[in-house]
C-alpha cells in the first residue's frame, strides 16, 4: 500500500508538472546566449548539458564572446538573445554610462568567485608586511596596507603601478578599488571628460580581458589583477603570481554575475523569459546540491574547449571548495563559488544598489543622486517578480523546494555587518548615500570631479 501511495503521488506530480509545462507556451524557442570563458558561466553550461533548457521547450546555442563590450553590444542589437554579464553592465547601460540600452536581469548567476593576484616580485615585497600564522603561512585576509609600501616604492623609482581589471563596470574593477582603498591606496576617479579612471590614482587600473590576465602579468605589463576563475589559479599553476585575497574575504557572499536580456526581449517574450529563468534556477540548484557533490562533474564540463577550456586541475582548484594562494598553500574555502545557496540566484535590489554606489564613489556617476533614485534604478533592472514567478512554477512542478526561496522579501537583503567586509564598514542598500559618506576614500555628498580635482 505504501508503494502504491508513493507511486500515485509521483504520478500526480508528473501530471501536474506536465500540465504546468503545457501552460507555458514559449513565444521564441530557438535562442543564442553569450558568455565569457569564466567558471561562473557554469549555470548556462549545466542548463544546456543537463537538458534543462530542452525541458522548457528551448533550443539553445551557447557562444563564447571575445570580451564584455562585444557581448553587451550583441545582446543590445539582437545577435544574442541574452548573456552571462557583469552585474554592472545592465545597470550602467540603463543609466547611460557607456552604451545606452535598457537591460534587465531576472537571474543572478552566483556569489563570490573572484580573486586578486600579484606578480611574484610584488608578492616578495609584500610578504614582510604580512603577519604570519603559527605555521609560518600568511595570515588571511591580507590587507592592501601590505601593498601600500610597494606601490610607494615603485612610485619613488618612477614606475607607475599598473593593475588589470576586466571592464570599467565590472565587479572586478569595484572589488579591486575597494580592496586598494581599504588599505589606503587611491585607485583613481573617473569624470565625464576622462574615463580612464586614473585621476589622482596611486595604482593605475586598466582593462585586460580575463583569459589574457596571466600572460599580461608574466610579460610585466601589469603587476597585479582582479579576475574571476580560473585565471587566478592559472597564475599559481604557471608559477607566475600569487593570489593575495578572494572577494569572499573582501565582502562575504558578495553578488557576482547576472544573466542579462533586453527589457524589450522580456516584454516581447514573457513566457520564454520565465522558461529560461526556470532552466537556470535548476542548473544553479544542481551545482550546489548535496554539499557541492556535483562539482567534479561540473569541472569536467567547464574544462571542455567550448566552455572555459582550462585544465581540469586549474578549474577544480577553486570550484571544488578550496583555493590555492601561494603554490602549496591550499585552504578550504567552501563558499568560494556559490550558485544557489544563500538565495544566490535571486536578483536583490540591494545588490544592484551596491554597484551603483561604487559607480558614484569613483565618479562614473558624476553627480549626486537621491536614495530614491538608487531604488528606482535597481527596480528597473533587477526583476525579482520574474524570478519568483519562475521559482513558483518549479515548486508547483515538484522540481524545487518552497523553503529555498525568499518569497517574503521586499527586494532588499538585510544589511551586511561590518565584520563581513574588509574595511569594517557595514552596507545597507536602503541608505546608499549614508553608506557612501561612511567610506574613507571616494566621492561623497555633492562632490564631483572637475579636471584633476574633487570639488564640493
């Protein structure tokens, strides 16, 4: 009788799922999605390889892109239907910084996943400034204060201290700037007239595509960089650099990439948008389920040339719950890559607002904005209702658990406490201007950059 009851229950779930699937009549079933060769594109690869897109009636092609600008431009002009994006890209495009277009996201792709790496030469100069554990290994997290004397030494020798990040509105740019500033190193301002981001800078940040980071470091063109995996671990494996800090140590469980589509796409193809969001949620769940039990399989998928194309060992170094700093100094970091737990996939307004505050902090947003403005922009880009509608369908179909989603949220996370951020400054997405005022280096209030000076 028990077996019969279970069988009937399973049959009911299958019928219910089939009924719901039939109700979702996708308007466009052939789709092309873009990505950059980083491990955090994993939800796209998994949704494709595990058949989650096909389960939703979607026939998807995944295509690597040359760089973030090309990727964004191709989404805007319709060559791509959507893409793995830097979280800052939909926000910057929507407010008109750089290419202007209304881009939205119904799905956040991950938390954490980045690191800051320096050259071997810089690391040797930093080490005397870093406290050691009892085992003689460096004490983590490592403050940028350990780098400050090195930057000053280079300056005294007439050498600009060049560092790489992947794009002006990338998490990597903002995390690198955040870490540098927290250690008293000025990373420079932007202005409408000078978009180099190097006004008043002590460390000069410039764009380098992610896969080219290790080679650029080895060539001596840059002395350090901030990038996603596997390109920090690649420096360790090649013996050309040392990751000094992860973004998990800069801001615990910080938001990373998003899946971006145009607002027009979502308007024209609402069911398709729901369907692709469902598939991506399932992929994220698979990546994190059973304490990351599927990660070795995910690493094998990502190591294929059509996805990330790095060696299995390089990707596994961070993707399977560890992170290697100096060669041989491998430490447990189980949350280095988070794809589903901690509501990682839900697009929170507070995540969007953090990116906007960093744009304002460094002058990409040239004029002061009200707290209301930050809220309105966040809500125009981060679409929690689409996400929760897709999640509800998965729950109703028996493919997801009710308890795994933040149904009651007003779109804002609880404030991040001081102990979870490298500079000890708490973050509350509902008070962006107060947050900006609390940061030591950066624009505040009505300040703006005029020429090479901050006025106001």
